[in-house]
């Protein structure tokens, strides 16, 4: 785009008329070859400062490491520029990495049912076919889902995005092509069905959740086999994007080599992040961006902090040497899974076929748990002692990988100049550990519900009818959907009422327009537009509730009782994610899903085997990014002289207990 003569003539014209007041470059990390989403065209943007030296240039990015930031400043020719920064930490996002199995889609279905049923979310997939398969499976399970990828007709893509924005569908199954311009505030979950290509990309995609400050889930399903697949995709992507004509010069070849090296390093860091089942997820992300973070401030909002009570450091240098030696003994012709089988003493037909049971190191690691041996071997890969040589193995396009030894790296290891120390979860388990905390690494973390932060409330407050609040919340969401359809183009659900506003209405139960005005997020304009419809919905819901719920202890309550409950709710609504309200809402969802399950059990037992296939010809390489929203407070100045923007607001984090179990099943009050 920057080399377009039309664009440059227009900019020259604006500048001559003194109308070019500012140049803004969004997604500025694309300028840097060290970035996770380098785009060669962006490097040409440096000419703008040369042609218009007196015009201010503003470069924006939400995912820049220190090296990327410096590269961007240099590439754009920004001299003595002011740098505004804010923390990368998003306290309202809850991170977890789960094992990806053949039943991954069933796990995703279960997670959404138990934690975010009928709520808005994004599921990122590796390939276009994956998007379609995941969306199809979720539709069979009763979810309102659709797919989105770069091969779709533009009109169809726009239609799906519009449906999602208007809450007509809840779940988008997409490649990373979905993201540009997405700023929906009530995205409650982001699920990665496959391994992201970098920590920066993962952080940015997770950042599309919870922009309203409410608690949201970020779940990554990880399998080491996905690493093999993504590495092949990266290799093929660089080859396909690089000009191979006879006129290609050495600088182009060197540039392609640097891009491949950077992309591979980024991918290995992502693998290391997933393999680490000890350290705080939040800490691992923020350290990558050069930000200091005390893991105590995580407050058990990631899977590792939640389940790990203690850890032990182990010197695994000798084990590492044995694994490297075993790769050499097998002539660097076998995969990592085969090396692990031989090391742990497998007598499978494949092991015997190659007579590897006769090797001196066969069963040398039989004393190790499979997870420990795997962790050590993959650490050797991520630290470049071993290299995965990925290639297509047959005419059908399936991908295989064999381990190679990096002789320059292992020399130091074998000469005694380097030790390898890894941290592992302590095997000692307290008798008081919950079922989740006692689950082995291979177990699913989705066995219970995703509990919201617990907020202590005074015991003397009058009881709020939680069932009525939950019923009213559902009715108000239906009303909002109707209003969105009536509003026409350009109006999204959150433009009318945000979820937090609907929750407050459901707890306060206002009966007049004056009482509606007391709810945060509702002004006179919205009262004028929607007030009558909201009050009608409230009245009809109350009438229906007390008419049908005859067995309820509150069925004979008078209007005065309802008003007293509304008054008590006014005290409670200072906490927009009130625990009891959320639990009651989830109970209503649970009942609905139980009714659905009675007629749909056959769908849940369907086996999905398409993961065994690698669809390399159908991979989506389009990366898109989004901007980061910041509040308007005055910036502070840090020690380095850079202005630091205020941290993300986290109203939902106040007052939650230290012992909160992220996936704990919780009961409901009758």
C-alpha cells in the first residue's frame, strides 16, 4: 500500500494544503522483523517521516517486546519520540492450558456448558477446515456457533461477524483472520483449539476477551503434535511468501532466513509456555514482554497458581544427556514419541522392528513418569539442544518429524559446562487438597464449574430472590436481542445495554423510570428509547414468576416485599458480578442444558477423528490484530522516562477469596 502512487499523491496533496495533521500507524509491530506478525510492506512506512518530517507520527501496538519496540522506532525513523506504555497485565482474564485429546471437542462443549453457556466467545483454530468442523460439532451440541476464515466470501464473512456482534450467534470459530476491528466488550471466553504461533499472538488474541472489565476465561488446548503441525506451516509459509524467481538476490534469501528463524523461536517459546506446569501463567507472559510481576498478585487466576502448592527443583542433566545420546544411537531418524517409548522401555512392535530394545539406553528412564521424561525431552527441543526436522511424509500431505542433534549446543552439555535444572510439581499431596488439585497433569481441568470471585456481604442484609433475578436477566437479554434487530444496521447489543447493566437491573428490579435512572449505564436517552419496553418486561416476568412458581416460599409475597428486595439489591449491586446472582443464573442455564441433553446424548458420543489428518494445504496464514483500549487518565512517568498509562480497571477483582478454586463445583441455595 505504501508504494501506491495514488496514496502518495493524496498525502502530498493533503500536505500542500496543510491538512495532513497527523499520521497514525496501527499494529506497528508488523514493521519489525522480530515481531510475531512481520509484514514486509510495513517496512516501507519509514518513507513517511522522510517525506513529511514535520508531521507527527503516532505508532500503536498492543504486543511489542523491548526488541520489537526498538526496531519499530528505528524503522519508522522516529527520533527523540515519546513512548507511552501501560501494563500488559489483564487481571480479569483467567488463564489455563489443558491437554488436547481426541475428545477435545467434547471438552470444549463441556467447558462452555458449565461456565459460559449462552455467552459470547471466540474459538481460534489452526486451519480453515478445523474452523468448520469445530463450528459444526458445537452446533450439534446445541450452541449457536458459526465459522469465519479467509476463504469465505467477503459478504458471508461480514454477515457472520454482524450476527455475532448482535448476539444472534454466541460463538465464532475462526482462524486468526478474525480480529481486525473487533472490540466487542462482552466476550466472556477465548479458547485456542490449537497452539498459537507466538506468545505475542496468544496474548493479543486472549485480549479480545473481557474488555468490559468483567471476568473472562482464556483456555488453550495443547498437544505437542500441534507444534509439529504449526512448525511445518511456518516453514511452508515462508517458502511460499519468498520469491523464488531467478532474480532473487541474496538479501531476500537472508531476510527469509531471518523471518523463519524468528518465527521458529517464537513458536518454541509458546511450546515452553504450554509445557510449563509450575510457574504462574501471568508471570510467564509478562516476563516475555519485559514487565516485572509478582506471581502472588495472580491470586490463583491461572491453572498453575491454582493447583500448585509446592514444587521441587531437579537436576536433569544426566537424563538430558541420555536422551540426546539415544537420538544419536537411533541415527537421528525417529520422532520424539518413539525416543520416549524406547527410553521408558516400550516393547511395542515398532520398537522391536528396528531392534531398539537391544540398545543400551532402552528402559533407562523406566523410573520416570511419562510426563517427566516428556517434559525434559521437549525442554531440549525448546532450548535448541535437539531440533525437530518437519516434513511431509507421504503423498496425502500428512506431516512427520524426526529429532536431530544440534552438535554445537550439546558439546557444552556433554563437556560438563552446562547443567539443566527444571522445576516439577511436588509429589507430596496434602489430604486437604480438592479433587481438582489432586488430578494428574493429564486429567481434564473442566470437571467443575468456573466459579466467579466470591464477594463477602453483610449477613444482616435482606435476602434477594435469586431465582427471580436470574429469570429476569434471561428475559432482558431476549428483549435486548429484539431491540437490536429492530434498530437495524450499525447497532450492536452492547450499544443498547451491556451485560453488567442488565445484571444490575435484574438485582434491583426497578418498577419506575425514576428507579431505572439509578442503574449505572442508563441515562435519560435510553429511558426515552427503551424505558417502557424494559418496565413491561420486568412486570411481565414478575407476574409470570409468581404465577408459575407456586411452590416457592416467596410466591405469596406482597408488592411491599418485592420493593424491600429491590432496596436490598441496591446495596448489593456495588459488586456487578455478585456471586449468588451468577450462581442462580448458571442454575437456570444448567436446567436448560439438562433438558437439551435428554434429547441429544447421541451427539455427545460421536467420535471425532479428523485430528489424525493434517490439512496442510488448507492452512490460513492471515494474521490480524486489534488495538488496545486505554482509559483517559493522565499518564505517569516511569524510571526510564517513558510515560506509563494507567493499568486496566478491574472492578471484578475486589474482595475475592485467596482460596478460590477456578474450576470448583458450587451449589445453589434453595
